[in-house]
C-alpha cells in the first residue's frame, strides 16, 4: 500500500547547540499525525525517542542524549511518512562539570552528577570542582624533580588551587615540552573561560530560554482557565483542586529533594569550614610544616613561621585557634631542646655554634644558651688536653710490649699550618725537621707537646672568637640590630668577663702544667705530679728534642698572642718557655761534657792539606758549648785523654802530638774567630767571654802538648851531645889538629833534620816553633858543656870553636825574629844567641893571623 504522507522534513531546531540532556524544540513538516505515529528520532546519531514529546505535525520537543559525534543531523521517522531528512544540524558541546549548588539550564541526572564527582582530581574539594587541565591543551609531564622545583620556587606551589600558586612552576611541571603554538592556543582557551564567567546570569538565561517560554505558556493557560471558571475558593472548585495539586506537588518535591536539601545544608557547613581552613590554613598546617622543616633542617623557615603565628594567634581566644597554637608551641619547645642539644654537642664548628645560638635567641629560649655553649666548650677543651696526655702515656707504656708502635702527627694539624705560615724569626735552630720519619722517631713527650699544642691552637681561637661575638652582641643578631633581648644578653656577657678570664687562665695553666709534668716534673708538687705526671723519665730528652719542644710551645704562644688575648693571661706560658730554655741549656751542657770525654773515639788521624783532622770541627763545637776545656783532666801517656787511648799503630805518639798541636793552632787562629763573629751576629751577648775562656783553655792544652813534644824530641838529641863529644876518650887538652866536625855533631844535625821533616809533614807553621825550641835546648847544652871544660889546648880550642860555629851557621835560618811564630816568647831567639855566645866566650881566644884562624 502506498504511503499517504510525505517523509518528515526538519527545518529548524532550538537551540542549535548544547550539552548532553539539553532540551530542544524540533520544527518542520510532516513530523507525524500523532504520538503513536512517531516511531524514531535521532540527534547526532543518538536515539532520543524516549525523551521525545510529540506536540504537532510541525513540532517535537525532546532532550539531546550523549553522542559520539560532535555535530550531526536531526532525523525523524514516522509510520505514515517513513524516515525523513533534515536541512539543519545540531552541535553537541562537551559537558561541563556542574557542582551541586551551581545553576543549570538543563536537568542533570544524579547518575551523571555522581559520575562527575568520582572523576574529580584528587585533593580538590567536591564543593570547588575545577578543571584538571585549565589550559585545555595536552599535559606533558616533564622530568624536573619536585625537590628542584621547591628549591627554585621557595614558599610557592604548582597547584593552581593554592594561594601561593606559581604559573612558572605549573608550566615547568606540566608543559615543559609544549610548543609555543600550543601555548598560544592555551591563552585563547583561558580567555574563553574568562568570558564565560563574565556572562554570568545572562548566559544562564540564554541557555534556558526555551524553558522560560514553556513556563510562561503554562502560567498563562492556568490564568485563563481560572478566569473562565470564575469560582472562588470553595470545596470542589477548580481553585481548590489546583491548591490541592500544588500542595501535593510541594510535598512530593520536599520528599524528592529532602536529601538534596540536607546535603545542601551540610555542604554549606562544609563550605564554611573549608573557607575557614582555607583562610587560616597557615595556622592549621603549621604544626605539620614545622615537623617537615625541622627534618629538612630549615630552621629559619620554622622561626619565621613561628613569629608570624605568634603575632597573629598568640593572644587569640578562639578555642580552635588556641588548640592549634598550643600544638605549635609544643613543637617549638621540642625544637628549642633539639637546638640546645646540637649547640652543646662536641665537636662542632664556630659557624654552627653561632647559628644555633642565633636560632635559640630568635625562639626566645630560656636561660643563656650562648654562655652554656661557652661553658661546654671550655670543659671539652680541658677534657681533650687530659685525654691527649692519657692516650700517649698508655701508648708509652705499651711501646715496650708492642714493638715501639708510634703515632704520626697529622700533617693538616693547626700546629703545622702555623709553623708553615709563620716561621720562627731567630734562625733555623728551632725549625721543624723536614724529614717525615722524624714523627716516627720522636719521643713520646715531644709528640705529646706537639699534640697538646695542636689541641690548644685548634680549639682556643674559636673559643676566644665565640666569646668576642658574645660580648659585642653579634652572636644574637646578624644585622647588628638592637633589641631589648639583645641588650640584655650583652649585659649578661659583660657581667661574666671575670668568669671567662678564669676559663682562659685554667686552659693556659693546664697546658703549662701538662708540659711541666712531661718535661719538668721537678717543678711540680707531689699532688700536681699525680695529676699531670706519670711519664717514663728514665731516658731524659736530649737538647735537640728540647729545642723542638721550645719551638712548639713558642708557636702556641705566638698563635694565642695573635688573638689579642691579654698578656697577663699568657704569662704562665712565657714562664714555661724560660724554664724550658734553662733546662735545655743545662741538659745540652751536661751532654756536651759527656761527649767531650769521648772525643778521642772520634779522631781518625787523617790530616788534610791545612794540617788538621776532622776532630777539629768537633772540638770547636764542644769548646764553644762548654766554654772551658778541662785541661787538668788531660794526661799525656800514650796520648790518653780522660782515660781513652788513641790506639792507631801506624802513628807514633810524637806524630799524634803534632797533629793535635796543629788542630789547636787552627782552632785558635781560624775557627774560634769565625765562631765569635757568628755568635755576635746572632745576638749572643756573652760570646766574647765564651771565646776568651775557650782560647785560654786551648792555649793551656797547646802549651802542655808542645812542651811534651819538645821534651820527647830534644832530650835524645841533647843527651847524645856529651857522650858524642867525649867519645874515644877525647880530651880538650890533648887532641890532634882539627880536620872537620866530628860525628856527634853530624848526628845532631841529622836528628834536627828528621824533626824538621816530621813537623813539616803535618804543619809548615809548626816548623819554626818546634825547631827553635829544640835548637835552643841544643845551644844551651853546648854552652853548658863548653863552660864545664877546665882548659883547652890550642887544638882543642880550635876544634871546639869549629864545631860551635858550624852548628851556629847550620841553624842560622831559625835565629831571625820574623821566622818565629807568635806563640814563642820574645826572649827565645835571644836565649839561643846568648847560649852560642857564652859557649864561644868559654873558649880561649885565638891569635890573629894564625893558621888556626884561617881554618875557622
């Protein structure tokens, strides 16, 4: 059977766009003959037949359902006309999230509403639902760690619902890789959202315009019906019936919306509470923020937040605020205790001490934390000094059983740094040894002084600086601002000056007593020895180690003086230095005396080009230190000095005497003069006296050795003259005419030549001195022998004169005054000449012109 009507044609739809569940009016032609004739209605591909209401052949009202397509046609299907067509289209908008109290021009099923709620962002209240992506572009999470963002934007947040929202943080976190074009699109989206908010109620009315029209039509129909009825409010009248209908509708509405209205009231309360929390979230979040910042060590943030909370809520009467603020005070009290524990903790740096003191001052901690810190540091320094002594004493006692285990002084110690940066001004005798092995070889007492001084030098400067900051108030305020609390603390500091002076005195006194207990135990009482002694003093320290100790103590004194500590507090260290110098000098002299006794063991008897041996330098050192050579203890018997024998078989005793004489001569003429100049140059005021006494002792030794050598060499020659003269029963009264000098005189000259050669081999400068003495003895003996002759014959007188003149001419070289060394007495030459003269005068005078005269 053919169709009686044309297919439906949709020519209009109002509104032409909207969100799902928007109510629309469809207008057109052949839209059906009645509700039963309408068998199909789809908008944008979604079947809307269930919500459709057929009004007439040209009008249908329905609600748009959710569809996959954003834009599509309106297709109407009727039994009479079949499937129709459409000349218009409908644009389906994305649904917006509508809160429970937001205005809406369309009815929202609660199912959709709750679906929207379950899709909300975590951490956002359901009463303040906001879009998860406010920019409307794709979110691209970056790789920037949250901790770095917190450091870059302190006290800010990337949450756009926060009061401290930072747009830069949000962009780095969510759009670090987004292109510029996408960001421009985001700006357009933000502008659209802002324009929608500005439309306000006008946009709401515009969206629900059709609803208003329908309501107006219904009210107009009711008004017309009431006028035509004309009855008043009587039982059974239309007005009465209408009232009953409206009452039932109201009751039904109350029943339907009671839960919603209850939720509304609860939401209002929750919203008010959230508003309070949002407005005062600083206070409510403060306890937790304090805990977090304490764990991170951000004490400055905690103090600033506490000061802010105290100024806002310190005197509040609101119970909730008082409860939260009391919790804040509880955490601040715990922080005060934590900071005080950290302040009194040892060891700690001066920077940390100042920081903790300033924190406690800002937190108005009870008492005086700065003074508590000073007292704790003082006790700790004393304990370190005592521990240093006890540890090394234990090590000293364990050295005998542990094979001499030693500790090396730390290269980075404060003492080494000061020694390198401030060298001693008086020369190299007190310089720290360069060899690293010195630290392992040093005695326990020396290392103890090193470590003890290092403790004092490393700790006392910071202790002193802490006190200075305490007195001038910079310890409590970095900016130096004056406040009542700071002035009060500064006043307390000034009142404690005597107490602090006592602390410094106790530290310096403890330093001195510990050093005395280790090095000068005799200067302490028995009670002090029990506390500061205990060292093994069986092996006393040498002078070299004592000078090192003096150097260490002097460095400590200089380091403390540089801190501008009053001199009266350091006087005990100066007294210690003086006692150490005296002790060092006495110890050195005692060791020198012992070494002098062992000098013979150091002689190798190897003579150099200047006629001296290596012993001369050792002799010089000990002569200067001792100041006086004990010549009375030196006995020449097989060349023994203080009981030590020179046992070298290749040298005779006379040769060794010559070598010693040469050494003595070199010492007096060269070495002592150079040493005197060196001592005067270095400020030794008694250098002249030391050199004078040493030279006097040296001369006594020289004279004694010289006489011994002359005696050994001249006695054999002189003793051989008389037997040689009278050999073969020679008689001056009856002798043959002379034919030359006899053999005894030749032998004497050969002996003189032998002595000359022996002396010349060792030292040229001793030749004239030695030979002059020997010739003097020979001349005296010849004079004595000639004077002992009772009479001479003519030949005897001639023979005697010949021999005397021959001897005189042979030794004439040694009779000139310029060849005599300065050590000889001025009368030495004259005595020789006088002896020859006396010998000649004892002879009979020869007649002039005689044959005998011509022989002579």
